[in-house]
C-alpha cells in the first residue's frame, strides 16, 4: 500500500508533541508485531485518540489504518486526508462493508485500529464493547492487541473546552495479544474488555499525581475523579442523540420548504 501522506503526518505530529511540551509514558509497545496483520483495539476518551493511538505502533514502525466513522470521510477537508492515509470508512448503519475491508487489510499484512466502544466515553471508563473487534481478528486470523490511552481527554473530549496548553503527559500502554477464534465472540469480547479495564486502572494509578489531583474531571468517579458515572454518561449520551435527531429533523424540514 503506497503511503505518500502518512510519513509527513507523523513528522508533523511529533513536531506538535514537542511544541506542546508533552511527555510520554509508553509501555508494552513490543507487543505490536513488526510485520504481518494485527488488529489494535483502543479505548476511546478523546477526539485526538487517532493521532496518539497510531503512535503506539510507531516503535514497531507500523502505520495504523483506523476504522473511522463515515462522517469524517464526508468532510470536505478531512475526507481526502482520511482516504490518503488508507483509513477505513465505517457506516454505523451498515457496517458489513467496513468489516470486510478490515479483514482484507489484515490478511494483506496491515495494522488496523479499532475502537470497540464505537464512541467516546464521557465517564472515562470503558463503555460496553461491540463484538466487531474479536470477530474481525478471528476472521482474518491475526492477533488482537489491546491498547489503553490516557491523558488525551485532557486536550479535547466531549463536554469540555479544548485545552492544548503545554506540559501534559500522555500514557500509552499496549497489552499482550489475544488470539480470538470466533467460536464465542461474546465471551472473547468480555475477555478483551476485562483485560483493557485492568490496564486502564493501572495506567490511571501510575499517571503523574501532580497532573491528576483528586477530583479531576478527566478521572473516573470510581477512581477518585469527578467524571460522570457510567449511568450518568448514558443519560448524557441519550440527550445528545435526541438533540442530533432534532437538528436533523429541522434541517430536513427546512429543505422541504
């Protein structure tokens, strides 16, 4: 797969990391194989997780093709960039095409990134997982590698103003690979979520205390922070969906007039 855009994007990202004075806590990156198909499963807490998630595979010199929502590909400026990076368009209403594309990429030796939660978690804890990750890995016959990101939500996430001030720490932890068989996708998905939940707790505990005082809004309520509880986050998500539906209805009505 020919990559003209990806290398300069990586250089630009590294330059931005330095300009923002960011430091990285990275561990387990040796679990990303240097060659062959691999599916990386990430938690989702920020709008910039794609950028930092790809960095998890950088020590292995891999370029990650992320499965991303169709709306990004429809964007006038972002769409051409996403396609040039060979990311995979996902239609949430009809995901079979993206499923097959991901399997094809993996069988051709690519590294693919997926967010099993599908949407950003307001609680900063793991939401319920879709079974797509284990089913794709099993179908392609590739390892499924869990990855936890932390600190990205401090820059840009749902319900909070953007904050690109200098000096933030970004934690990236890569776990040992799973090898799903597809025999029981529900059980294998539960195992993936359990592993990632343990990894998340470890990352939060090891994050610099000076940057994460008690009651921080970006820390789960169950871990001493003030983020919404999972139940409160569900309520906020439902309200957001209703508001989006209302705006779409108004837009359709305006077009008919």
